[in-house]
C-alpha cells in the first residue's frame, strides 16, 4: 500500500524536513585562450552566465547551479549541485522549489563554487580569480512561465 506524499506548504517547512546529503560536481574547468597575450588585461570580462536546474523526486531535492565566466584570458565553468533528502516522500509547488533554491541551496553552494573558480583559475591562469562574496538574493531565479516542472 503506497503512502500519499506530504504536501509541503511553505519554504520553512521544506527547510525543516530536508537534510544535505552531498554535493555533486558536474564540471570544474578553466581553459586558457592560446591567442591570449600576457600584455593584455587577463580579467577583462566578457561576462558571467548563471543557470539553475531543480530536481525533485519523492523524498529527494537537488539544486544544480552552473556558472560560466568569459575572460580575455579564457573561460571558466563550474557546475555543481547541492543534494538533499527527506525522511518521507513529499510534494511541493514550483514556487516553493524555487524559493528554497534561491534562499537556501544557492547560498549553500556559493562557497563551493567560489573555491572551485579560485582553484581552477590558479592552476590554468597562474592567478586565482576570486568571486566576490555575494549577499543572499544577489543570484536568484524564477520558474519559467510556461514550465510545469
């Protein structure tokens, strides 16, 4: 006999039932542009692009954050997920899933992302690039208007 999953009513309830079970890295890389001239400004930026994917399955929740940085010297990619688990299966709305990602999971992931960028750039570019310490809410995402997931 299957049990009906508990419907989570707000982000505070989700915080109370989830436990971190691990961090999964999908990519950590820095690529130096072979054409880069050491006289150029290495940190001249072409920009940063952040992306978020959320996964929920029965009693599991994952928030996967991807950062791509384009610099004059090359490109940096860090893609990592914070994995959570609850004792029992649960259901949650897309709004609560994104609120948890924005308020909790991203903040838990940022120190790991920051360290990965620094480590990869130190090895490949010869100098560590430090991401700034970002306040809560500096990076946030909203569900796509046409998405049901």
